[in-house]
């Protein structure tokens, strides 16, 4: 059975519509949210020397915080850096090209947000989400929570996500003021998404296991994507590495709180 990945997007569609309507009404004033917009290189990587506020985005599909189905945040084992394998009753490991995800969370003015917590999740090589999609409903891999260090930094060890129909390749994340708040899904600061550069996606999708992603990527673009089409400057990851040794996706962003 093929999962309808738009189910989660529809669940949070009001959030997207509200955000875009607000930006339209604000017009030029809306630019204050991205006043320090970083330049984007030919590979789609953002210049992290200029950091802007991360846009608020939909948590769908399948956030796993209890708002749209099963709750992953309350499960013992969710706090971890390596999210490749399931925890608890299953130990299955997700397949794919290795990907480290390094995030730096800042407060306004560039001050490191020490002690914040990030819940991060994404689909697997087939475009399926653990805990929801039929093929991996009994898994909880590719989900995890980490706390930022004194520099506002944290890292997840994962695999490169596939591309599913209708969406640009991406990673979901939520920011909380503390680890305690994250593990009870309370007092969330922001929800956003990290975009993966086209050049890297094409390199990865040329490897074994990503055949369907090649077709799905060819049918969409950042300008068509319902999340990123209004601007991706503050969400585009900076990439390093290669398909042989794996990649690192880095993103520095600012939140309020």
C-alpha cells in the first residue's frame, strides 16, 4: 500500500496558509524576518556568515509528537545522536548514504543558544516515515532529540533521505528551550525544515537504492515545493563530503526565545 504523504501536510496546511498570507500582507515589512538573508552558492549552499531567523514551517507529515498520531518524544531512547537504527522493541537500521546533520542554534544577535533541544526526523531511502508508513510502521528510526552545547551546536548521525512525490528533499526539526520540554513536547519555540541542495541530491540519488528518488526529484523544484517556494535562504544546508565517505549537512540559524 502506498502512503499518502500529503496527509500530514494537509493536517498543518492552515499553518502554511497563515504564514504566506501574513508575508503577503506585510509586504516589505515581512523582510524584517530575513533581513540578514545569506547568499546562496551555485551548489545551493548558504553562506553561514550571515544568519537570519529560521522560518516557521509545517510539522507534517508525521511529526511523531502525538499531534498527528503516535508520540515518539515520550519514548525512552529518543534522546540520541545516532538516529540510524530503531530503539526499543526493534533494532532495524535504515539504509542509505551516510549523512551527518550539524545544527547551530542561535538567539537574536548571534548569541549561542546553549541548552536548547532539537527534535529531528526525516523519511528513509524509500520516502517512508517510521511509525506511520506501512513498510516501517513498527520502526522508529530516523528520529531523535539532542541538546545543544555551550556553542549552540549539536549533531545527528543519519542517512540521506529519499525524495518522495510532491516534496523537495528535506529534514524536519523542532526547537525546544530545554531537553525536559522536548521530551514532553511542551513549550516549543519553532518548527522548521532543512533543505538539501540539488547537486548533492543528484549525486546521492545516483547510488543504489535511490532509484525512485531520481524520478521524484525530476518532477519537482524548490520553486514548486509548497514549503520552500516562498524562500529557502535560511533553510538550505551547506554540504561537504562525497558519496563514498558520506556527507555532512550544516545549518546555522536563529530562533526567538
